C-alpha cells in the first residue's frame, strides 16, 4: 500500500488495545499513548516497530469529526503527534479517560468505572477539548450522498505527496497536531474501554 485514508468520523471508540494495535501499524517507535494513574504516574505504551506501514514514505490521512471519540482519538493523537499523518475534518469529541467494565453478580448488569487518563505522545490530555485537525474542513449536512469535501481534501493531500522512492523526503506528511468488543472484567490493564 502506498497511501492510506483512515476514516474515524463518527467512530465513538472502543477498547484501548484496538487503538494501540491500529496505531502500531503506522508508527515505528516511541509512545503511542501514555496512561496516567490517580497518583499522576505516567506509563508509556510504545510502538513495537513491527507495523506494516511504518515507512514514512507511505502517506497517511486521518478523517475526524465531532463524533470521533476516545479510542479513535488515541489513534488520531498518536498519528498526529508523531507526524505520521495529516488530520482533516472537524474537531473531535474530547474523551481522555480509560474505563473498566465492572460486572455485577448473578448476571444482573454492570457499569463502567474510569480508572486512568490517557495522553497523546506529546502528553496532551484532550479530555473536554478534543483534537483540532491540521486542516479544518466542514461537511454540510445537506450535501448530496456522493459529495464528501473531507474525503476529497484527503485525496488531494495524498495526491500531492511525492511518488514513493523518487527523491529526498518522499511521502511523509507534514507534522501537525473502534467499536467496543464484548465487556471484559476489571483489572485487565490497557484493555480498558474508552468509549464516551
């Protein structure tokens, strides 16, 4: 693959592990996100360096909007802070907490408990603030079904990148700023739920 458009618009989030796995495909090294506990201790969750698209000559654009929250913001923040992608669209929701599912006895339900903050690679807490795209592009609600100015801008950005392997600095975008799995019990560390 030479170019990627990662469409996270209206993605309300999911599990942290899924965000980590996706981000790891594009980031070669360093933290993907930081987890901050109640005592203010930060723990990095680093890229493994084994991703299929870590070559900086592979262009990446991330599409976001106000419905992009939590786990999708982990991916957005990671690719943004590492300069791995250009972010296009409108400001994200702003959900910066990690939650655990607590199951009640006798199959009587459960609840989500916030257990930590997550921070972007630059240690930015986006809670209540969101992530502002590198290129803000609105998508009016009354557009025809086949019109998508945000996707059009993404394709324009990718088309403007140098052809892979043809010159210095080929391909890397300019630096700029998951549906939930079944519930899991508390105490599983980074597998926490981060939905809004």
